[in-house]
C-alpha cells in the first residue's frame, strides 16, 4: 500500500479493473493527498467490511468478513471455488497468527459470534501461501497516520485512470514499490474516492501469477470479536 516515510509495507500491489479510462499522468497535489490518507481513512473508520478474492491455481478462495484496523485483527468465512475447497471454514487472523475453523458447508457470511471451540492456530506465513499473503496484505491497509504526500510521486506513484467501484466514483492510482523489494511502482494500484476512502486494492502475490483483489464495503461491517487467547495489536 502507500508507504509511510519511516517504514515500508511488505507487500506488492498490482493493477486491474473496475472500469475507467487510462489517462495516465503524474499525480496532482489533490491526488497525492488522497493516496496519502487512504490507509488512515481505514484506521479512522475503525473497521471495514471486506471481500478478499485470493488467487489459486487450484480454483481460488474468497474471504468474506471484517477487519478491525485499530486492533489489527480480521475475521471472516473462507469459501473455495473450483477445486479448491479444502480451506473452507471460518478464519480469524492477526499480523502473526492465523486461526482456522474447518467447515464442510461454510456459510455465506461468518456468524457474528465466533464458535468457542474447533479452532486450530498456526503462525501466519510470509511466503508460499497465497491465502496468508492475501490476509496479511488486507490487514496492512490501515495506518494510524497519513503517509507523506510529497514523497509518493518521488517513489513512483502515478494516476492511471478513473472509474466506478460499487457506485463510488474513484481515481485509480499506482503506489510506490513495496518494502519487500518485490514488484515495481507500476504494479501497485488503488481505487480511491474523492475523500481518500479506499474502495479496492489489487495486490500481486509472489506464489501466484494472478493478483489478490480486496474490495471494501461489500457487506455490512460486523465488529470483530477476538477468540480466547488472541491478543489484538495495541
């Protein structure tokens, strides 16, 4: 995502769809300001409802849920498409941990109160898992302070078009190269509204040829309830 001046976010964002013309040009000051505050807007909102479309050669996964950007914890239901249904169930995750609750017939939306048992925990892996990479990217799209608007154009951010996402008029912008060293500035794209609200992000996942797509406000936000033993970030 947009990089803070002091610390880069370790992920790659990649380009896409959602309508709109190309119209590539350097960011105006207004566009740079929008991009600089878009992660901060998620933090200000407290939490956002998300749909995360995870790429997979086995058919793909879709995570439908909510992320609390102040506590840095997410919760939702995972459903496979095509042949990839082995991960179906509920998931709750932080920056370092993934807890899964397998279900043979996963619901369309996660229950507001997570089940009290049947969970299996493991560390969130930084490489080799498109699901874990996608969860980490989605969680990282919030920040407790705006990024530096003046540095964004210097780091390669440009406008590539405009369009509509879920009824919202947006400008499509690329962001700077991620701190992980993967990808290029041209591979980073955000769909951002006039007030800096983030409506879509596409992110390249190192283990897959296709990007993850993260859509916001696809359903009603439901407050995330941490499972016993899960400590949200301060």
